C-alpha cells in the first residue's frame, strides 16, 4: 500500500529504534529524564525561546496553550479551518472554558480583537497554523506574521502558533526557525509528523509560561515517566528536517500531475466525489484521506519514495481522468 493519508503513518527506522533502545531515561514527572531535558533544551534553543515541554501529542500542547493564554470565559481567534477547532473535539471549550471566533485570513484579526467590556468577551489570544493542514500545507508569509505580532503586542494579547509542520514552512521558505520563534509567545511543534518520530510534540515558550503548563499537563493525564525513549526518537527525528525538501518535491510532482499546486508536503484535491475516489484508489493500492464529500488530501513523507509517487500519479490520474503530464 502506498499510504498518502498522512505524514503521521511513518514507522521508526532502524537507526531511530537503536537511538530509542540506547536512551538514558529517568522519571520525567520528577523532571529527571536526561533525554527529555536535552530534547526540550535543544528545541527551545532552535526557536530562540527559554523553555520547552514535551507532550505525547500535538493536541495536548495546543490545549496547554489554550489554558495558559486564555482564562475561562475569554476568547481566542483562530482560522476557520484550524486544527485546534476542527480536530480537537471541542477541547478548548471542554477543558479550557474558552470561547472562540474564526477568521478566514489573518488580516481580519485587526478588526476582530475586542477589549473587555460589560457585554463583550475579552479577546485573549490569536492562534495561527503554519503550515496549514486543511489549506493544503500552505505557508503563512513572514510579513503577515510580523504584522500580527505588532498588532497583538499593541492590543496586549498573545499569539500561539500551531506549528505541527513549522519545519516544512522553514524548509520551503528558508525562514530561520528562530525567526519564526520571534513572532510568537508560544509554539507547538510536532516530532511525529514529517520528522518521523512515533510520538511527541513540544510546547515552546518563556520559562514562566512553560512552568505554568507543567501542572496543566499533569492534570490532563500527560505526566509520563521514562519518556526518554520517545525523546531519543525525537532527537533523532530532528535530523530529518532538511530532507523535508524531498517530500516537498514529491508533493509538487503529484500536484502538477493532477493540475493543482502544493507549497509543502500536502496536496489538497477538490473532486466531485471524494469518498468514491478514496475507495477506488484504495483498491488499487493507494491510500488517501477523504476529509469531506468533495475534499481529498495526499501527504508525502519518509515512507513514500519516488516509485510510490509514480504509482500514485498513475492511479490518481486515471481515476480522475486527467492526462498525466510528463
Ligand atoms: C496533527 C496536527 C495536530 C495535532 O497533533 P497530534 O499529535 O495528532 O495530536 C495539531 N495541529 C496540526 C496542524 C496538525 O496537523
């Protein structure tokens, strides 16, 4: 099966498994796992922040951000198709007591921020997603983020980046991770997407914010013990950042063959009948994601090679009746 459903489907390779087996570990609830501590320090430094906190999932790190930036009853602004609103099962409301309003483009944020008032809910934070999953792996331009940063500072609100795939944005644009880091109060970054770790994300931010996030992680059931095993996989996964360019070239090839474009490793397809395309592709050995009645998604990653892309082009172009370009 050529599995293009997501970049989460990768299996750890031999070297990653060897790094996991050799990991020095301790009890991370006591803050004593040296491999976790090394990973947290390394990733914080990459983004130019003081501290970072390992979480089992990106969803948990996003929800820690909700709970450190927004008090119950306050609101945050997020993209209408944001993961934090679409795919986290209402956690911001269920666990954080946060309300939200959505924007279609970050440029709308300026006119949406509300101060506290007798009737109004105070806007406490803005969330952005970079790269954007449901928008086909699109990259937010740095100047839009710089403008947003200035606006937020002026309004006294915070900015969190859902950077599950910030690595892809960095490789696609050449913008340094620290430059992205400067634009946000906190970031969530994932090791388990394109970088290939079996699990693990981090919340990155100031020491004060990360210290506030630790008991919230524990409350949510995310205080784990000898997770240096996962942190070792994560440290190894950081070696896979620069090779994301290969995934981007493969996604561009797929996109081009299907008459669309892709900025990073995701190809979003608008088709007449996505479930039907999904079924027929599956029968021919190509798995894709069906995200809506007319919305399908293909994602390139470590475990799909050029031959896999060739086969996917062959199957999808014939199912969609587009003539493959050479
Ligand atoms: C996958 C993803 C998450 C959540 O990560 P999990 O580890 O699956 O919980 C958050 N945001 C975006 C944009 C994602 O793609």
